[in-house]
C-alpha cells in the first residue's frame, strides 16, 4: 500500500482562509495540495495537474461548483470528488450526487471526518486502478455510440455518421454532444453550455455556442432551418431531444 | 422551495382559484336573481288566483332585492381581490426571504467553518509561533467578518424599529466622507477612491453619524465587491442642483441592468441568479442605504449604462444654499 509518490489533492475553494486551512491539514497528512480560487482555474488545474482527488466548493465565482462537477464528469467518471458546501439541504446533496459526486460534506465540517473521508476515497480509487488498466474502464457512463433519428455518433472514434456521410468531430464538438446527450430533454442555457463545455465565464461571446449549434444542425438535421433535434428556446438556450428509438 | 411551488397542480394555482371564485360568485348572483324572479312570478300567480292584493304582498321590491344582492356580491368580490393581492405579496416576500436565508447562511457559515477548521487544527497539531500568528490572524479576521454580519442584521432591526441611538448633529458632508475614507482605508486595498467637490465649498447637513457612515460603507464596499476591473476605482462627486445636493458614487464595476435599478433596493433582493450562484451577500446592504437616506430626508437612485459599464449611485438630499 506504500506509495512513494504523494497523492495529489486539488482544492477548489474561493474562501482563502478555508482553502489555506485545508491545504495545511492535507499537507500535514502527506498529500500534495494545490488551491484553485474559482471554477475556471479549477478546471485548468484539473486538466494540467491530473489530481488524485478534488475537494469542491459549490458557491464559486464565475462557474459554480455543480457546473465544474458536470464538466469534469463529462471526461472523467473516476476521479474522486468531494463536495464541501455551506448548502446542507438534502436537495443540494441529491443534486450533487446525481451529477456524480462521490461524497458530500456540509460546512462547518469536522476536520477529522473530512480527513478520514478523503483517505477512504483515495484508497477506493487506488483499488480500481489496481483492478486493471484504467483505460479499459468506460470513462463516460454513456454508451460508446449514440443513435438518434438517422444519425449515429461514435464518441470513442469521434466520428458521426449522418445524412451527409461520415464526419470527423472535433474534441469540442464531442464534449458538447456528450453534454446534450446527458441532458436529453432538458433545456440548457447558453451560459451553462459555455461554462460546462468550455470552462468560460461571464459575458464572453455566447455566440460561440450558437456557431456550434449551427454546425450540429447542418450535420444532423434533415432541414437545418427547421430543426427537430437541436431546438432553440427563446431567452433560455437550447434543448436536445428526440423520440426514443 | 420555489420549484415546489411551480410544481403544484395547476388548479391549486392562486390565479386559477381567484378566477374560479369570481366566476362562481357571478354565476351565483345570476342564479339568485333568476330564482328570485321565478319565485316572485309564482307568488304573483298565487296572489292572482286567490285574489289577494298583490301590492300588499310584494310591493315593487324586486329592484331593491337585486340591488342589495349586487352590493353584497360586490363586497365579497372586493374581499376576494384583497385577499388575492395580499397572498401574492406574501408569496413574493417568502421567496425573497428564502433567498436571504440561502445567501446569509453562506455568509455566516463561511467564517464559522474557517474558525472551526483552525481550532481543530490547533488541537491536532503543534505549530511554531510564526505559523500560529498567521493562523490566529486568520481567525481574528473571521471573527471580524462574523460580527460584521451580525451587526448588519441588528442594524436593520434597529433602523426598522426606528431606534437610532445617537443624536443628529450638523456636520460638513465633504469632511465626513473624507474622514471616513482615511479611517477605513485598510478595508479597500487596491482601490482608488477620489473625492471631487468642484464648488470648493462645504455642505453642512444634519446627519446621524453612525447611520451615515453605514451608508458610505455599504455604497463603497459594493463598488469594490461587484467589480471585476484590474484597478477598482470610485469617484465621489458633490454637486448642487437647485435645492438638492447630489452625492454621486461612480464605480468601474460590473454595472446593473436597467430592469434592476429599482429592484436592488428591495429587502433581501440579490442581483444575479440563485441557480448559478452569482447571487452573494445578504441582500440587505442597499435596502439599508435607502432606509438611511430616507431617515435623512433624502433618497438614493441607481444608474448604469449596462453590464460591465460601471454603475452610479446618487444620494440626493434636500439642501438650501
């Protein structure tokens, strides 16, 4: 069980005092710790640093914790994430768990409890890793291919088979399609799409999203001017839906 | 909670119940009148049959009965309408209060969480004196934040129950603002605050110093807090217009949507959306500011050219030159 390499823990928390306190304690437990003060930098650190565990706050400036969680889960189903939030209502806990969080602790928390939960989550994760090559485990809970109407998307090969033949999808297109498929039948606002899909925030051009939608319609709709799968909702955003086949 | 309300069945919706009861009432009025006519026609028939004097029996009271019925129904209608309006107001207040609890929970829990975290850390580990001092300083700051939050609630309660404590004194407003900024400089680091008074004169006004300082504190911290510029700046301008003294607080912050100019002064109102967590704070600050301005016989108005273009808060006080 001895690991020469230190386990890496990413703390996404905007309250400096709490973040510093967490870092101090986790470092004393022998973990390597990095603090990200907001959602955007949290996502960047997660991509760059590949942490073994993430401690996530919900009320973050820019992109909120739930969006960060969804964004991570689109690509990595495995990395243990623990939410640490002042929101203690069971509604919030259920919401977090439904987005795929591993553990949820309400603030103010008990230090010992947090440290033990962190240790447990890391141990669990190391078991999975030992049980085989992680690449064998499905990284995303969706099936590898997805079919709607006359279209088929292969997420693994990043290829779409549709009315105009075979199309190679870009990485960003795949992310966005996964997000739509995971939220089938539920409206998603432009800013949410930007936040989860790109990790952007604020008033940065939500037009970017519109351009992607135009492209999707061209690929998948029979008549891009009268979309049936990727529909716009006025003053809300977009909704992806289709009859189950 | 809000979702729970919208999820209730449509026929429980207050507007539907309101319309339904009005329709029911109107129908019952028609039926009353219809039955009354029917019955009186029947009586007339009976009177004619038995050769009674029907002037004695019925007189010409029909219209009186209809009038009284209509008035009663009218009163019930007004009653329903008033209950409906009150109900809507209470629902709105309930939503705002829910919002407040959500936001304020965060504001109260954060310093408590931090304090608890460091106290437990101190119980678990030993630190060098230097480290101790760093963390103790964090704790002192957290206690400060906590007591500030508690004060804000207590201040609101005091202002609403009209107990101000201190007396009103005549003071020069420009000097008061200058003094306030020098005293609280440490609270606005990295922020440039400039005072402009082109007239060069002083403006003596009767103020309650502690309340007026609360107003300044809220307006200036808002300018710094809701600011994404690299160098936040606030320009405070004194200007006399006719019989009004305008004190403008202009910042380079995130600005305000036109639709929110009035709403932001409402109690518990928070700009931003609760679902994406952009709403933060207590929702009390500007409500306090407006109340304090009213206590000083003035008012506060918000202006902005839109999101990202800064905002201007103008305190207007009656002033005879």
